C-alpha cells in the first residue's frame, strides 16, 4: 500500500489525538500535550498533540541534545569546540533520559563521593562589596569569581588543567515523628579540592545545583506573567505566612529585566537563554547570547581551539530550544485509588498548595500552538519562597536571597526513579525519598512540615502515594 506524506500527517494526527482521548481528563497534567507512558522513556516523548511534521523538528533538537560535542578541530564541525573547561560533553549526560541529574555514588566507608560529579555541580560567585555592586548584582546577576568564574568545572580539554574537584560528604541527622517512627536525613557538606589556578575570592559563595527534569518547560514558559504575579505577596500582606516573590532577571535578547521562570532560583527568563547559558557554562560552547564561556583571564583559555564563532549556531540553539519546549508531561496515575485521593486531601489540608499551585492556563503563542491555551496542573507558582536556613545556600541570584528558592513543579515527580534509577530531590539531590524532601522543608513551609510530622503513619503514606501518582 502506498501512503503519501499527507496521509501520514493525518494518520499521525489521529493517533496523537486518540492517545490524548485515552487519558482521563483529571490525569492530564500537561493538558492536551500529556502522554500515557510510565517506563524509562516517560520523560523523552514529544507533546502528544505535536503533528508529525513538527515531530521532525523535535527529533532534530533531540539529536543535538543527546549527541556528545567534541574537541576542535574535528571533522564533525557541527558539534566541535567543546571546552576549554566543562562539566560534561552532552546535555543528556546531566538531564538523564530528560529527567533529573544523578548524585555521585556515596560510600559510607569512604570520606566522600566515589565518582566525579557530572550532573551535580557548584555555582560560584563573589560577594558584592559596595552598594554599586549590590545594585549590579540585583540587575545583572551574581558576580563571578575572577579566577574560577560562575561555575566549578571539573573537566577540561587535553591542553588545560581542570579547575578543581568537588568533594561531597554527608552527616546523618535523625528526625522522629510523634508516633515514634524515625527517618534519617543526610546533611551534605561540600568542599573544593585540588584548586588548579590559585585561591578564589575571599568569602567565595557556593551553591550546589542538580540538573532538573525537562518535562513541561514550554508550558511553564507560556503561563501569563500577570497570572504568576497575581500570587506574589512579598510582604505577606494577607498574613498567611506565605510570601511568594517574583525574581526579575536580565534578558539578554530583550536587554531588560524580565520575570524569571527557570532554574532553582528562577534565574532565567526564557528556555532559549537557559539553554544558551548551559551550553556556555556546562560545555564551554559559545552562542550568540553567550559569546564567552566561563573560562577566565586567570586560565589559559587560548590553548584550546575554537569550533567557530559562535560554536553553537542560532539554528542549533533554536532546534534544542524547540525540543526542550515540547517534551511532554506524563499523565497522572492511579487517580481513582482511595489512598491517592486521601493523600491529595492531606496535601491540601497541610497547605502545600499555597506554593505548589495546581491549576494554570497557558497563554497564546503563534509559534507554539500545541502549548497554547492548555489547562495544566504543574503544582508550582514559579515564585521564590524562603525555605529556611537548613536549605539555604547563602548565595543571592538577582532578587533571590540566600534562603529563597523557586517552587519546583511536581508533575512527573513519581517517575523519577523509573526514569533515572535514582531518587534525589531538592536543589542538590540530598533527599533520597519524597518523605525526606518534605522533612527538609523550612521557612515558609515549616508549618506544613510540622503538620506532616504530626500525621499518622497511614496518613503520611497516603500523602506520599499521592505525590508518587504525579
């Protein structure tokens, strides 16, 4: 049988919409983009309503997201120019199967981690020393360390020495529930060792970051700014104990301060800029938005060959951005189970939805019709909240202070272990279970944490089952 392109297009569209129809409406966390897949590839699928022709663009972007970049000069001119300093050579190495990054294996019999960190790294900056520098920091972002830049890079090209290594160790901490049950938390400690280029700035600010999951980002990008700001209450005027503050960050293309949406402290305004910054910081690859990498004047950057100017063309960056915008959100599972429904009630009763806001409607974008006007359930407000001293990194980022973090989306959280083989929650992956993640909540979330600790064992398990269903 001969099938022409138009027939394939129609068939693909029918199959796509049929798949959507098979998902119960209440389970469609990503609206019409939702997919019904629960295996290791659950985070790697295109939006369910993406046409076959648009799926070709998705696949091109995926190829650049997955493929490793190499040193220049190379016969692979589309993917050369890696380094001189880097953390990894492919986006997929950090975002494992498009999910969260992995925490280095820890062996209690050894001093620290037993392998080099790839998808967990340290952001670096120096303190602002004057009022003028503080203003600069708030408008343009953290002040890079003059020796080691804005990110610690533990790999380098053959001509250059890596900057240093991150040493990670843990100390146990016991938490006891009212019913006598105990949970052991692990308190992380970070140390920079084997510094190759001398001492960094006095008072060096360090913030561990693990790569987040990539699903649903294009939907979050289309939530109208006015809707997000409607939930902001930085002075807590309603006196509910929840502030919620918008981060305003520098948009390189717009050359103005815009609403921050992406990153652990909402430090990026768009996915395109987020991706461009990752190319420059994580892989040492220049783009039009980031014409310089994180290699500093204190390091012999000139010894590494360039792959062209820029090394990542606008075309490649746009393909990768399209890919990251259209990764689908898996549907919620077990929505009719009594335990899941009971856990949902506990989630609301504890006030978790004050920050993890469930329902949103995306706006309209002519170039992203599949993501437009979607009713979604990401469980985030995209705002900054004080999470207490125990989670603090004491590193400001634009308007975010050292105790504030953006509320992470919860969709897909129950599939983390299925996708990556590891559970590692919060900004640095310290929490090995969802229960541990809840017990680390402080600051504005402390009352919810204490409420969770006061629940019975059955009620706590119900709440965890609800989260696992997302």
